[in-house]
């Protein structure tokens, strides 16, 4: 509780009307030159929306979240129909440190939408729009992950908003990118699992992981590394209760595997890497390398 109060006071010193500091890039290499003019102003409109829209229901009690959206256009038609792959990232400052922790690194390759040059982007999270609802979903996801790292279940209101957006999308003609699938990533699967009671212990471990990182940088590297290891062991203990191939777990380790190795480089019990390989086989090479270097 003391930690939460200190963190709250630190990040409440300035109340921002807008929650995100988002860098947006748009790559049109796969769009034929004759169709690129259809996207005039698109990148700036996305940037303005992400950086000027107030996504929270009330005042945001923290600093702006540094995040990014890298949009790679995959196809375009002359009548304004587009598909894109989007890489979404966000960072969270380590408490009283100049360091940042990568919070999200998501590769979403199924965004489809229509766009007309000069189209206005109007924020309304109660109705579906193939562009603004996509942006709203990720804004809420970014905010939810950020809040979960400072307070247990602090991100629930934002995850609920993201789920509501997903439910609206499922009844639209653009549902293919929203419905739960067996693929590597699913918007519906991610937010549904985050709100599922079976994953509550995972979210507790998520909070404890970040408490460990903040402790490592501010109080004791030895004790901080132990807290990080304890959080990972909490996740491992769920192996018979949750799907370790779930989007939630893949999203966690995709963003943090390198960071985990860095913070645990002097951790005395190298069996931690054996455990990590069991719950995160996608990054086995990183853990093998870390075991070999220690």
C-alpha cells in the first residue's frame, strides 16, 4: 500500500487531460503508387487522434504514456478499402529512474478498414468504426496495462472498455480482425483472458513483477531480482490452470524476455532459466544464452 501511495503521488503531480504520447508512422511501400494519394493526411489524422483524444472517463491521474503505432499498409483499392499490419508498443517508466520498461509489443496483422481522404475521426466508444474503434481498443489496452503495473487489477476499467469495443466489432462487417482465432494473436482473446477470473493470479504476478523492477532500481538489486523471480514463479505455478499458449502469456514474454534476462543476470539460482524455457519456449535461445554466460 505504501508503494502504491508513493507511486500515485509521484504520477499525480500533474493531471494530464490526454493520456498518450504516441508516435505514429505509416509505411505505404506495399501500396501501388497510383493509390497512395488516397491516404493523404492519414498518418497525421491517426497521430492527432491518438494524441488529442481523451480516452479515460475522468481525469487521468498519471503521466502521459509513451507509446507507438507503426502501420504497414498491406493492400489498397481505388474505392478506399485497406488492410494493414500494425505494431503497437508502449513503455512504462521505472519508478524514480531514468529507465523504461517495455510494456507492450504487439504485432497485429489483421486490420481492415475503409478511408476517404479528409475523413474526420470522431471519438465515440459506444459505436463501431473500423478506424477509431481500432485506435480506441489499443488506447484502452495501453492504459490498462500501465495501470495494472502500478496497482493490482488497476487496469480493469480500461480492459472492460476494450472488450466492449471488441463486442461491437464482432457484429460489424469488419469482424475478421476482432474475433478470437487460433492464430498467434487475437484482439478478442487477449482482452477476454485478461478479464477472465482464471487469469487473476497472472495479473497479481504482473503487478509483483513491476514492483520487483522498481525495487531493483531503487532499493536493492539482490532483493529486487528475488521479487522478479518470485513473480515469474507465480506465473509458472499456474501451468495447470491456464493456457501457456494464450495470447496473454505470449504478449507478456514477447515484451519482456530480454528484460527478464537482464534483471536476472546475477540471480544465483540458474534453474530459473529452466523454468522460463518451459513456460516461454519461444524465447528458449535467450534463456540458453543467459545460462551459458553465467
